[in-house]
């Protein structure tokens, strides 16, 4: 809950790419694919994974406590990345006991 009262932007999705405080601007040209992962334990966590085209790098963003749903985030990603050949994969669900 440490980010509950933090009102700073956590992710910005626009025609230039995806901006996050930790990764700055990730341009659409450098994105290969996206997928969501839901981790079900005591708390349900939602992560957005962004696979980059270079260096086999994967960026993981926690979207659990954002003020947008995962559907809204995925829709924004699809709308803003239309001009680029980016793949979108289904959500993966992992159950932790």
C-alpha cells in the first residue's frame, strides 16, 4: 500500500511510446511484444511484461494498483501502437499457494 497515496504518474502511454519513472520513454520501435501476468496469492497482482527487440530484454511493470484496469491499459497500448508491428499475447494466470 506504499503507493496508495502517491499521485505521480506510474505509466504514460501515447503515440511516442510508453513512459515510466524507472525506464523513461520506451519507444514503440523497440517493443517486440506485450503480455499480462496475473499472480494469484493472498493478493492478486497484475504485471505488464514488455519484451524489447534488442538485447533480449524484458521489462516488468506492476499495474496492480493503478487507477486504470488492465483492459483499459491494454486497449491504450493497442490504440497507440497500431502503426508498429507489435504482438499482444493472452494473459497468463499463475496461482501461488
